[in-house]
C-alpha cells in the first residue's frame, strides 16, 4: 500500500540543529534553505563535552564567585543551605521532565521553546517561548552587570577618594556602569555575529580555568593567614561609609556567628534584603540546566547523554555550592561577606586566579544567554507565530547564523543594563525562569496524562507526581520571591496566549490538547448512558445530509442555530463501490469538508461514506454516525424540487475573496487553501442536469428514517434566508417564526397534541432560544372550522393555550378559519395510506394561498410533514403535494416527529 511508505511528517521548525555547545545555537539545516536534500552531519559529542561542560559553566556563571558571600552573609549558613536545597529540588524535578521529553525524540533549536511548543502546541509554546526569550535577555543583562561589577572591583577608582591609583583607573557611578556594560554587550554582539563557534570550541578550556580558580579558593582557605580590611561604600547622599571586616581562616566562632540569618542593607541597591530577594539572586545559578538538552542533535547517544550528563552536572555543582557555603561561613566574618561581593579576590593566594574565573564565567554566561536568546527568537520567527514583528529574525548568514535575531537580543539586553545593578534584575530573571520551568513540567505532565502510545521516553525516572510537584514548587517560589513580578509575568503569559489563540496558528507538530480532549471525551462518553436518557433533557442531535455545499450553505447555517448544543453532523454520500477504487476516496475529502465547516463557522462534525446509492449510504450514516449516547435523533434533508439551486460560494466574500490566513504554504488552513476548496466541490446542478437521486429513493430515505425512529425535517427555500453567517449581527428582533402544528394535508385530524405536533412546537422553541433568533416573535396558527355546527374548537383553543403555558412556550396564538379551504378537500374513499391521491389541485392551491396570506412575511415557517406513502409508486404524488403547498412561500421546514420531546413536570 502506498501510504505505508509515506515519510514521517517533519516539524515546522525547519530542522534547526545546535551549533553553539552551551546555548542551543543552531545552524539552519532547513529543507527550504537548499534545493538538495539536507545533509546529516555525524553526531560526535559525548556526554562530557556535549552536556556536562556547558551545563556546569552555565550554572556557575557569576553567582559562584560574586554572590556566594552575599547569600551566606544575609541568610546565614543554615538558610543559605536551605535555599540551595529548595532551588536544586525545583530544578531536579524540572530535569526529570526535561530528560523525559528530550528522550522521547530528538529536540531541535530553541531549547525549552521547542520542547513546550512541540508538546503543548503553538499557543502555549509560543507564549512560553517568548517569555523564555525574555528571561535569557534579562539574564544576559544580569551577567554583563555582574562582569562590570567584577571589573570595577579591580580597576575602579576608590569610592572614597575618587582618585586614580595604580590599576584602579576606571571612574565609578551609574552612568559609567551603563557605559561599561554597553561596551561589554557590544563585544558580546561582535563575537555572536562573527564568531559564535569560538565558545563551543573553547568551552572545555574555560571550564579548566574556572576549575583552577575554584581550587585556588580552597587552597587559599588553608594557606592564607587571617586578614583585616577596611571597606568603603558610597551611601545615600554620596556619603562615604566605612566598615571593618575580617578574614579569620577556619574558625569555629566565625562559623557559629554565620549560622543564623542577618538580613541587612544591600550596598548596591540600598534596600533591605529578605529571604525572597536573596533566594532570587541565588537561583540565577540554576538557570543553566537546559544547556545540555539543547545539544541532542549533536550527541552520539542523546537518550543516554542528556539524563546522565545533566544529572551529573547538577550533582557536581550542588556539591561545589555546598562546600563554598561551608568554606565562606567558617572563614569570613559576616561584615566581609555582606559588604564586599568580590571578597574572594582579597583572600586568594594570587588574586588574578579569582579574577580570571569571574571574568571567564561571567563573559561566558553573558555570551551564552545572548546566543541562546537569539536562537529562541529565531525559532519563534521561523515558526511564524508572531507574524511581521519577528519576520526579520528569520534572516541568517550563509553559515546559518541568525544575525538579525542577535541584533534583536542585543537591543533588548542593552535596555536591561540601564538597571545598573545585578541584584535589581535578579528577581525578574528568576521569575521568568521559574515560569518556563513550570511550563516544562506542565508539558511532561500533559504528555503523561494523555497516555499517548507514542510517548515512550527512554528515561523512566519520572511520574506525573514529580511533574505536578515541580509545577507547584515553581509557582509557589515565584510568588514568594516577588508577587508583583509573578502576577505580571502570568498576566503577560495569558495575553500572549490569547493573542496566539485568536491569531489561530496551525501546525503539524501535534497538539497535546487534542490527546487530552480525546482522553477525557472517551471517559465521559462511557459515562453517557443511553439507558438514563430522559425526555426533559432531550435536545436535537442532527444529521444534515448535504449533496453539494455550494447550494446548501444557508441550510447548514440555519441548522447550526437549531441544534441547541446538541450533536450536529454534516453527512454526505459519494456514489461508488470500494472494489473499483485503489484506496478509499472518501478519506481524502475530509480535510475539504472540515475546512468548509471552519469557513462557515458552524459547530459541526463531518461524516462521509461511500455507497452504491444515496439511500443506502444514508442508512449507513443514520446507524453508525455518533458514538455511545451521542447519536443523531433527527434527519434533515434539503427539499426535492425542480428549483435551480444558487451557488453560495459566489455570494459570500469568505469564499469568493482573499481571506485572512490563506498562504501559499497553507499554514493556517491545514493545507486546504481557498482555490482548492472551491475546486473540490462541483458546480451547482443545472435544470437539465441528471439527478443522482430519484423521487422514490428520496421518499424512501424519509420512510427509512421514520422506521429507524428518527425525526425527519425537510428544508425548502432556505437559500432565501439571510443573516445566518458568523459575521452577521442579526439578533432576531425583526424576525418572525410561524408554526402551523396541524396536518394541513389531512383536515379531518384536529389533534394539536399528538407527538408530531408537539415535536414541531419544540423545534420552533429551540430555534427561538438560539443567538440569532432569541428576540424573534413566535406565532402559532390554529386552523379551525368556524362554520361547523360543532363549536369544540373554542375549547380546543383554551386547551392549547393551557398547554403552551405548561410547556413555558412564549408565543402568540392566531386563529385561522379555513372553512373555505376545507370545502375543497375530498374525503378519501381508500385506505388512509392512499389518501394522497384524493387531494385536488384546488385544495392544494387553497392551502398555499392560506399560508401566503398569513405567513408571507415570516422569516421561517414550521409545517407538519405527513407520513410518506407506503408504496413507492405514490412518491411523486407525495412530493408534488408538498411542493404545491409551499410554492413561493419562502424558507420552510417540514417536520415529522416520532419521539416525545416535551415534559410539563419539574
């Protein structure tokens, strides 16, 4: 079979692969970027170089050397270790989700954005992806500010004298900090534009330098004797403040003094610190856990390397941070820790060791964030989720470097450095990262709950419990850190979600929402027990048979108003025999019919079948359409007459004009553009064209439906009905619904309370409750013979009014004497089944004139549909009677009900 060799659907991110080892940098290997087939480069990175090295460097960043003392000084050793444990617990739970998702298939450029978007769909993925991009932008600015802070600690002029001395030649101040930060950012920009590959090749060398710096710190704690320092800072009002601080070496008294918290004023931001603000700064060290996962495209064995490398890197950094916390709390007084971020340089056997470590770590982290952010933005732009604003970010160099995305990132990071201090942006960076991590946990949770057979990650050390706990811990810590930033980020996320939802991007990525909906619908369908059906909860569940949508669109729109929240299915029968086709021709038509449903804006399903005859196909659909308790109870057909159908596609601008979302690649219409939709459905039938359906077969369909206990409706002249489209603002205030509950073709039957009449009233009431008919006036016409000696019609009128009151139907009752019509009616001499032969043209014309006289101005009319004749030979006469009665009447719905639908009790 041909479809068994169909290639797998490729995702819409165009096959981006990672180029920068630590940042998720990508090379454009899109199939669209070259005419030939994409060449696959060999996977060559192992666990150590591909995952451990970039993850360790990203997690050390600036916190290890510049903020370890800050955390221990303010929070104390015990609370500091608690912060480390909480932070690493959160990222460990997220790592379990990352490992599960990344080992369920190779991820591509974009990191967390790629994972979330391909798991949760474009709306959620796009909004979280943009938030994650902003997090990396702010992180880039934070690392640059940290690097400038470290530079000024060594080369900045003394805050007290403001005089250059030795190497301390750089003036200090807010605008100088912004200037230096801008220069560093410009350096990062130049490297990212022309040499991003340098860092992927030198990552291991940088790790060696950082490791040497770490070892020098540990060795210095043993080799350096106690020291005293005098620290100076510019306080509020440019007042110089002096502090006496000491390095004691390993000392039990120092350790005891540093056990508890001692939150005080932060000399850089001049604000009093708290657990939340200190934790926000410390958590920025935990934002590099995605560095290894971004490398799956270049790893030899990603399913082994990502879990193993990430977990080992996290354990290693956790041990280093714990040892650092113990080291500084046992050797440094609190004043030194709080008042000097760069104290490690003062107490080192050779201060340049620490300086090199700080500069390498901070510059590497800033570069990594800029490259990573640009790749996320490029991935968003390639997926076309945000349209024109991000369109330039798709531009790349010949080597695949997205230089425009780098410029976007640089410009936003330049705005961040105006904050002036690292601690000022730490809370916002942490909140954004926590939100992204919560989204990753949510993606894994959704995949686990969906129970999709194709979700088979090779990493199995996770469960929905870990995912849920990760989500809750991220959200709780967000609000603990900063409720304002957390609320604002969630509001921004919701606004982005709404924007992408209403923009309605579609993709071939697969939607987790569809898997979850399927899971829940299946569960609730099993709970929907047909044995528990009750008449007071009845609602119409409609199967509308459509031959050609070109001439049936108005009827489709009208029935959409008539369904009252029930099942609505568009059915179509294609004539043919499956034996004569190489494959099922019906399956290829579903996308066109579903696109038609989208264009019309109706809430309907589509069910198509292949059958030798329309009648047999309709029987199939009546039997098999729906599932469980959701099966059609009402069949609606168009009317069988000789009217020339009109082409609705030529009247509606949605079908004859250029509509929004129509693209050359069909990205917003699932591959069905407007020309192909128009070409799929054949032109409307001409008067001389042969019919696919005979009168006998048409009437047979009605008989079959009644035998199957289905209600039947026939719609005529609905091409005259206007105001049913989704763009229409009609509320029904100028519309009238006319109901004729009596069988007009059998005057002797005066029962207004039989099942069929009550069903007709119920359908009219249902229409009156819909949005476009809510304010329409309903009129019920009672036909009476006023000249008859029997005046029982007066009693019948009162009885009928009482019935309407019990049924809570608000309508005006019109009494229509029809003695002049009945006098043309001839009582049948044969069986009632053959009474249609006795109806004279004069009688039918009189009934038609009566309807025209009283209902010519109505928007729609509901008429009683008599049972079809038992013999097919009478089918043409039956249809002729219905046609004559409604001649030139306007939109009319013949209704024959067979199921009780009204209930008067509570």
